[in-house]
C-alpha cells in the first residue's frame, strides 16, 4: 500500500498498523499515482495544544476518510507519545471500514498487550479501570480486554515477589529432531547438525560457568531457570546432565523458585533423560504436541504420532514432576475446529496443570509460507479459540500470561493457562519484562531491566551453533555488558 505521511514522521506506527490490519500488504512510499489501487494519506495538523489527524485510505476501489483529534500536553516526550497514538488510532479507524469486524486487540500491534494493565494495577488502578482504558483508548474488544486484565493482574502479583537484584536465567538448545513446517527459528535438525552438538555443549558449559561467577560477583539472585530451544531433550542424557550440573554448581540456586525444561518433542524423551531432569531438581517439563491429530502432525513435519505423545506422557508421569505443561497451536495446516477441540480434550485428559494455547504465526522462512501450505481461515481459528477458552475455564484453568507475535492467524494471541499454583514464573517475568534475563547459548537474547522503570537494554549472542562454539569472546562481551549494567545501578558492588 502506498503511504503518504504529511506533517509528521510516524512511519513505524503507520507501517505496523498497516501490516497488522492488512496482512500481506507492504508499505511503499511516494506520491499517489492514478494507477495505484491502495494507498493512505495520513495528515497531522497541530494548532497550539490541539492535534488533528486525518486519514484518507483507498483500498479495493473504496475510500474511507476519518479524523481523530486530541489534546497535547506534558513534556516533549509525552507529546511525542500522544502524537504517535493519535496517528495509530486514526489509521485504525479508517482501516476498520475495510475489515469484516473489529480486530480482537483493536489498534494494538505490540507483543505485550497486557503490559499497560500491569502498570495501571501497580499504580493502584482497578482491573475495571484497566479494561476501560484498553477498550476506549486502544479499541480492544471487551473479551480481550478482560483477558488482559487477568494476565496483567497475574504479572502485577508476580512483580511483588521480585527484589531489585533478582534475575532469571535462560539456556537455549537450538537443536530439534526435524524442522516443523511453521518454524522460522534458527534451530537445526539433528540430522544436519549432530556433529555440532558436542562442541556446542562444551561451549555452553563454559559460558554458564563464567556467567555464574559474574552473577555472584554482582550480588544478583537467580529466581527462575528456563531451558528452551529448539528442543533441549534432543541432547543426550549425559549432555543434559553436564548443562544442568554446570548451572547447579555455578549459581547459588537457593533463591531459584523453579527450573523448567522444554521436553517439546515426545520422540526425544527417554527414561535416562527424564531421570537426569528429576535428579537435577527440575520442577516443570513442557511436552509440546501442538496437536493430537495424526494428520496434522504429518502436515507439520513431526516424525511422531499422537500415540507417541500419549506414551511420552505416561513416561513423564512416572517421574512426578511438580508441574507439566503441554503446548497446542490453533490454526495448523490440515486442522479444523473439531480437530483442535479433540486435541485440547486429549491434553486435558493427561491432567497436566499447564496448557499453553498458541495461535499459528505465519513466519517468513517457515515451510508453510515457502511451500504455500494451506491453513485454516481466521474465522476457523477464532472458532477453535472461542471453543477452547470455556473448556479450559471449566476444567479449572485460568489465563496467567499472554503475548502476541507478528503475522498471527486472525491477529489473536498465545495464552498460558494454569490450574491454581501452577504458573511458570519465568514466562511471566519474560513476557511482562519484570526482571533481567541472562541468556546462554546460540541465538540467546539477554535483556537487562532496570527495576522500577521501563528502561531495558539488550545484547544478543551469535545466532548459529557452529559460530557460537567458535566465538566464546562474543558471549563473554555480553556478560561484561550485563555486569556493567548492574555496576551502573549499584556502583557499590555486591553488597550495596
Ligand atoms: S520443535 Fe520448535 S524449534 Fe524445533 S523445529 Fe519445531 S517449532 Fe522449531
């Protein structure tokens, strides 16, 4: 879609809104020409403390014209935020004329739609006030606003238990047995990368040891540990033991409330690996079938059946982990509302205390897009989610964290559901950005969160396992950046 911005330069806001509201449309700039089929002119006029935005949007032979007025106040930074919101709101209102109905999350395009709720609740507002703000300011639909009030409330609650020096640790294992059709992650299938696993684990153990020393020196407390991927259980039992032992011996784990390991693919689970997890104090494993329909499993390139998942769950049950999560995805190729409901019922029958319901995100680089696999329409995905929510609530689960991704079917969300007492704190910490996350491994992103403010800094590890194993200097530089961040916050050192 051709974009013309007048009187402002809120390019990012308009582009994000465009891609969110018109999936598949890409922004193009330049004067509108007679042959252009779709274009938008977003015009801002400021008079004193009053801002009026006008959007003229033409698409598929029709034109919509909408205006949005607002007052400007506060600092230059505040006014910039007010201008950005007005531009996004005006574009949204014009776009609405072309949509089948209001998008579930209104004009919000970000990953964390419940973050403003957490801030409002922390500032003493009520959930009802937070809901009203989402509906009136961002045009969020009432069911999604209510959902955000619940998950934002869970985050506000979790924040109360964190001290200023509390952090979480993430370890990434970027290997998987095969590559799923919807995946765009850097994860390497084992057939291609088996030879990389041993040097990868050697480098990872060294990085964890160095990180442990740095964290002790800075007087930080690890409150949650999460090993994700990829599929961590692609490692051998001995390799998993080395990684978990490195964490246990390098960090003070006495304040660590939970240790989670993703055991995503049932075809990677063995009694030996589960025994290692149990012996190393793992409190939660996550077995992620994504679907319990064999047809869908084949379509997404999994090399296992629903029967394999059932056998894996039987095996997991023998080790009596305090918490078990299962992931499902709504909107996979070959799936239907009935199929998704059967998958959900099958997961609930295993009695896990956590179920995470994702919505398919159509990611560039995934086989779904590259091979043009057909996926259910957004209305079918909506039917899957609409049916799932009451079933989960009826079975005693409540939503406790949520996030969105780009290019999600129907512009929905991913939601973690838990039975009472089963929430995974790491998921809340990372999604609500409540504390720093120190990441180890290829592709890791270390996030430094300044307590009490919204200031966040990030550093990234190298992306691919071979480069990671060959370049420990990059990881150590990231750890120095992490240490420097805390030195600036607490110049007096560990006991300050
Ligand atoms: S298990 Fe996850 S990381 Fe691995 S290929 Fe599938 S989607 Fe990608």
